[in-house]
C-alpha cells in the first residue's frame, strides 16, 4: 500500500473518527509510455475527472483534444482542456481522461479514475480500498417486455 498524506490541520476539532481529505502516490504517463510524472494527488470523489497542472501536461507531451466545462465548489464554471493519459496507482493502471488545470492548482485523483482503477475512497482511514465492478444483471435471454423497456428508456 502506498503512503498517504493527511490534509488535517493542527487545531482541527475533528475527532479521530472525522473524515478527511487525503493524498495518494500517483504516476501519470503519456499513452506511448515515453514520459511519466509522479505526484501526490488529492483523492477527490466529488471531482468527475482527475486534474493535472499545465506544466505536467507539457512535460508528458499531452495533446488536448477538447475542452469541458467544470462547476467548481463555489458554483463558478470554468472551461478546461482535457487529454487522454495513463494513470497508475497502487499497482493498477488505466487510460483515463484528465483535466488540465493551472500550475497553481493541486493534482486531483477524481471519481472516474477511481472507478476505472477499481478503488473506493475510505476517507476515515485515509486509504483506497479495492472494490468490485458493478453491472446490471438479468437472466438470459433478456425479455424486452414493455415494463423493462420503458424503465430503461426513460
């Protein structure tokens, strides 16, 4: 297991059972595998995508392929470029879409990366927990009866 860095501040009134924000060691690389960037990223289950600073994207040679609109915690919306990268964390590796932020912003490991890597965040114990993948399960063959079909199309 990789070490985590707690972001609790001295003087916090949280008890030992208080949830916290925590960091994990993460390695980002370009899809060719020719460049890597390692960091301590904040685990942020409230962020859809992971985020790396612009300077890391340049170091990796990432080519943005578009932009996305992000709503921040203060309800402000910002446009960010996005690019495909590979993320490695706790021995697991996946191709993910990342947002490219400003150099002053902290790297984030977002919800979609956690899902793709097969992790859930345990903020009480400040660890990533391996989890199962989930899917809708139906007996085979699927009966496309009107109630089922109506429920899936609405």
